């Protein structure tokens, strides 16, 4: 009697088991697919993007000054060597300023980086 | 003395080591903190990961994060080939970061508040870029300075400005770090000086009034912590950008 | 801090060279700073490149490899279980088809057997029928011959009673035979 009942249960349970099994297999397949897609660590790229925005800001803050300093330094040296003060300083300050502006535009992404020239050629 | 905002940047010679020509080489507080940084970084990375556990402890996970952070920065900025400079960039980043953070601790010395240190680091980067670029591309590397589609008449002028722009890199690179650290520490010191000043000048009322600058110091401290990290990061990422010029995939 | 040392250090400097004031621009300290910076930086670089970074990188790599391996293993196991399910379903379908075939075959053989039995029975019955018919014919024959005998006896008796003379057997037999033939 009891055996009969269990047999019946088994027979009735069989389709349920199969459904559960296939559902579990499906779920496993989905999870494996996501695991294989190798998440590019969305979180860390976002922080990196934020930080690089700051980096850009800080970069711009000194680019102009640096250009001017280089120009001034070169002009001063040339003045000293050639004894044409203050003309070297004046001219090179202008160049330095131009270079500084170029630096800033480059840092802001308005002008292409120098390295792009190697790439495109 | 405490009110003098410059005092904290003074180099203190702990003991002299050698004389080279006119110059005197001495072991200074600056050198002491450099080595402190070296020891801290090495201990952090090596001891933190000594167990090599698959599921990391807090310290190990911090070490791994620093590794992966720099690795991601290098890879995204300088590409796959840039990874050969990963140890270099990592060393730069960790050194500057640690030295900056040590400098935030009261009564310590900030190595990066000296222009000679930041300039030396920036020039190292500059020379690395220049030499590796020449080694990898030969004279083709100088195409860096030659924009396309510019009339031949003004080309020399443009090239000259481009060269200036290239040469100004180590300057901006070093001045940025130096100036930020210097200005931050001077500001902190000035506000701290206010507290002392008010306390000694106005007695009890002054001490109460000192709460305001103290609050400012707390805020500034948070800001400086951010700046300390960001400056190290900016230095690292600009190094990567410059390196990218040198290693750029040829064809 | 080492305040007295500071004083001695400034004493080293000739008054003309040392522009007292802003320490970061004090060229006097540059050689020492540069020297120690180079030593510290190179030391740190070597420590990082040869020791720390390979160790950390190795850990990260081995973990990544472990994860990849585990995922691959899970994928393999899933493929296996998929295969097992497929095999099971195929076996089920096979068994069903098999059962169908067996049922068909059984039905066919049973039908054939029944047909054969029916045929033999029919044959038997036919044979029995034929035999029975033969028996009936024989019986009829015998009965007929008996009828002649009885008719002859009766005829002889009737004629004897009518005419008192017993007719000859031959005459009676002829007469009866003729009468039977007519009827």
C-alpha cells in the first residue's frame, strides 16, 4: 500500500523534478554567461573617470604657467649669452605664452595630443 | 615659531655624509622621510600580501587595489605596451602618494614640498619619455613636433612652439606637485597660527574664537588629503600620457 | 626637533651664497636632497619591480585564474548535465518507441496465430463434415437395402395369404425391385 503510494508520488513528482532541473540548468547557464562576459569593473572605471577629470583640471592649472616659465627662462639665457637684453626675454615670453596656450588647449582636448601624429602616419 | 609658515619646509641636516667638491651631502630630515616612505610602501605591499590568501584580508585587498588602480591607469592611458613601464609608474605614484600623506601628519616633513625633488622626478619622466621615444622610433620620434597641413612658411615657428610646449612639460609636471603641496601646507600652518595668535593675544575669548580657524583646519585637512591623493594621481597619469607619446604603436 | 643641528648647518654656508629665506629654493640643500632622492627612488623601484609587484600581481593573477578555472569547470559540468538530460530524454524516447514496436509485434503475432488456429479448425470441421456426409450416404444405402428385404418378406407374406401359394423368391425380388425402382 505504502509502496504504491510512493510509486505514485514518484510518478507524479517526475515532471516536477524535470522542470526544476531544467530551470536550475537555465539559471546556471545565465550565471555562467555573465561570469564569462568578464565585467570590466564598472565601478572602478567610473572612479577612474572622475579622478581623471580632476587630473585634467589640475593639469590645466599649471600648463600655461609652465609654458611662460620656459619661454622666460630661454629668453633670459639668450639675453645673457648674446647680450641683447631685453629683446630675447620679450620674444621668448611670447613664444612661451603661445606654447602655454597650446598646452592648455591640449590638456582641454581642443587640440590633438602630439602622439596622435605618430599614430595617424 | 609655530606661526612661521615657512619653518616646516626647512631642511634639517641630521648628520653629514660626504663632501663632493663644494657641495655637502648630508643625511637630512628630507632623506629620513624618503626612506620612511620606502619602508612603509614596501611593508604595505609585501607584508600585506605575505599570506597570498585567495580571499584577501583588508590590508591585502588595499595592496591589490593600489596595484590594480595603477595598472588600470597605465593600461587605459598608455595602452598594453605601456605596461612595461608599470613598475616605474607604480613606484612614482606610491612614492609621491606616501610622501604626501606622511606630510599631512603634524610635525612631519613633506618631501614633495621641495621643488628640487619634484623637478628631479619630472625630469626623470621627461628623460625616460625622450630616450625611449628615440630608442623606439628613431628620428621619426621628432614627428611629434611637426603638425600636418601647416604652410611651410610658418612651420618653423609652429615647430618651435611645439618644442617649447614639449619642454615645458617637466616644468608644469614638477611645479604643479610642488606648488600644491607647498600652498596647502602653508595654508594649514597659517590657520593653525591664527589659533595660537588669538589664544595668546586675547586669552580665553581668543581660545574660543580659535574654534573657527580650527574648523577651517579640519576642512582644509580633508581637502589636503584629497589633494595629496590627486596630485600623486595626476603625476602618475600625466607620466602615462607622456609615456604614451614615446611608446605609441608605430605601424 | 634637531634645532641645534639646524644652526650648525646654516653655519656651513658662506653668507654670500645662502639666501636665507625660502627653504624649498635653497640651493644649498639640493645636492643632499638629490642624492638621497636618487637612492631612495632607485631602492624603491627595485623593491617594487623585483619583489612587491610580482608578488601582488601573482596573487591577483592566480585568483583570476582560479575564478576562470572554476567558471570553466562549472561550464563543463553544466555541459555534462545537459548531455545527461539529453541522454535521458533520448533513452526515454527510445524506450517508448521500443514499447510501441513490441506491442505492434505482439499484436501481429497473436493475430497470425489466431488466424492459423481458425484455419485448422475450419479444415477439421470440413473434414468432419465430409465424413459425416459419407456416413449418411452409407447409412442411407444400407437402409435402402434393408427396405428391399423387408418389402420382399412383406410381399411374400401378403401374396401367400392372398393366394395361398408361396411365390418364388426370384419373382418377389423382381417385383419389389421393380416397384422400388419406379418409386
